[in-house]
C-alpha cells in the first residue's frame, strides 16, 4: 500500500472514529474467486449489492453496510491480490450472526471471512484505511446520516 500523508491519515482517522459510532454486528472480508476477479468494478459492485439484497430477503430486515473495495495491482497490470471488499454490517432489529452472510458470499462471489464485530479490534478504522487511496471505491448502503 502507498504510504499516506498526514492529511490522508487524518481523513482515515476521522472516518474511522465516525464509523465507530455505529453498533455494527459483523466485520467481514469478501474476496472474489480468481474467475470473477477480472470483472469490472461495476460488476463486482453489482455482486455486492445482490449479496446485500439477498441478505435482506433472508432476514426480512434492512441491512446497513459500509463497504470499501481493496485492490492491488502488480507492476505488469495484473492483480497482485484478488479484489475484495471489507464490510461492516448491521441490522437494527436483530443482530446478524456470521454463518449465513459467509455462506451466501461463498455461493455468489468466492471466499468470505466473517466475524462478530469487536470494537476493540477496530474494524471500522481498518475499513476506513481504503478511503485515502487515490482510486478509492467505497459506499454506504441503507445508512442514515
């Protein structure tokens, strides 16, 4: 990852602090399998939205999400790692458990690591670290500002 300037570090710190104010249920990393990693950013985003919509249908509740896509490229223009999303997930009425969201992503996109959000591990700041990238791709879904 490219070293950050002080102003970029401040942006990440401020976003992380703000994200920490939400009671997240889950922190996850959703990685695309190699066959899908060559898909365009919009098509990867569509898979993520389909994933979130499928969860809402399953739980019959609105799912709140902050996501940031991480992608690194080698010097020859090929991915150095598979593109993946870091996500924070929450459901206002019923806390989410990691099993179903993990299995669902594995059916749709590839590999998933999903765990109960622990504020002490600071997954919010970890997700926010990507905001400072020049080609940052992140968004809020069903988020009340």
